[in-house]
C-alpha cells in the first residue's frame, strides 16, 4: 500500500494510540494493545487497523521483526505538539498566539504555581532572568 504523507492532525483515537507509541518508543500491535487495554478494552484487529491507517497517514513507520510488525513514531512528539498548537492558534484564535495565551491564563483551573511556571518560561525565552 502506498504511504500517503498526510501530516494533518490526529483524530482523538489516533492521538491516544500515538501517545502510547511515543511513550513506548516502539511496539508491536500486541505491545500497543496491552498498553491501550489498561484504560479500555479493544480488539486486536481494531488496533491493527488504526495503526495501519496512522502509518498510511505518515505518523508511524513499521518494520517486520520476526513475524510481527513493530511500529515507531515517524514524527517526534514535540513536532506534533508544535503543529497542533499552530493549527489551534490559526483556526480558533485567528492566528494570534497572544489570544490563545490570554484564554489559557484566564482559565480558573490554572493555579498560581502554573502561572509562575509560565512566567519563568516567558522570562527565559525573552532572556529576562530577573523575576
């Protein structure tokens, strides 16, 4: 089957699978299934199908080892996070990262400790080590 390089966004289910593969580094269908089944029972064939689709979309690569396919991430987690945030900023916040941050900071679930951590990250990025 031809690989379709479609570095779009993952569906919710695909993201759940991808997170497992990122955490594991690599795994066979059985390995990934065992990890996924800690949260919710799934069928082997369903997991195999989703992994194959993710490979076709360009998110995973596979290699035959003995009698099993071993899947690995085709893109690093940080790269996918960056792409997802750019997409979110573009589509939901009209391409204004400040609007995204403002909405995040306004969230009542964000603690003062989280805000301090964000401030430290911004200060580091701006080269301002004085707090």
